[in-house]
């Protein structure tokens, strides 16, 4: 079994989480109401970007959980498409003892001007492909 956890404010990261979850046959859960399922083989963890960083809520979630021995796959969205939020999440998770299998990032609409139309169908297809690849690695 796999678990998909995410934090999304504008809905971009939720779209990726839902695409990944559908591909895996599970339900995506917001970290505001989630806990780590001990039966999960791989945890998919996603966040939106704000100021080139993951949202504070995601970093608090990472800080409060023990990821030693867990396999994770990390995903995120940002208006600028830099992916720095994913890189920071990966570093934090590794520091907490996690094995990070891989990461996926795409654009997400921001401020009504940046990256409009994203995540688009190509981005969502990429997220589904990412999910399949992570399961094969896990």
C-alpha cells in the first residue's frame, strides 16, 4: 500500500496529489488531517512553493514526524518552475532518516499571472508516470 500526502493552498499541488493517488489506487490526504500510515510502503509527499521554499505547514509536518526507515517520493508545484521547494523537502527528509526514491516538480499557476494553465494535462501525465516509476524503485 502507498500513501499520498500533500499541502496545497491554491489547488495546484492537490491536482498532482490526486493524479498520483488515482494512479496508485489510493486517496490523497491533506497533511492538515493526516498521519503517517504504518502500513505504507512508499509515502508520496507534496507541497506548493512559496518564496522558493515549501510552505511552513509542510516543513512542520516533516519536523514532527520520524521518517527513519521510510521510503518517500517527493513532488511539488511552483509558479517559477524552479523546484527549490522539492529540493529543500528532500534535504529535510534525508536529514530525518528517510530514503528518498525520487522527486517530481512542475509549474503551478501563481498570482493569476505566472504559469497560467498549469498544472496541465502533460504535467498530470508526468505525475502519474512519476508514481509508476517510484513504485518500481520501491
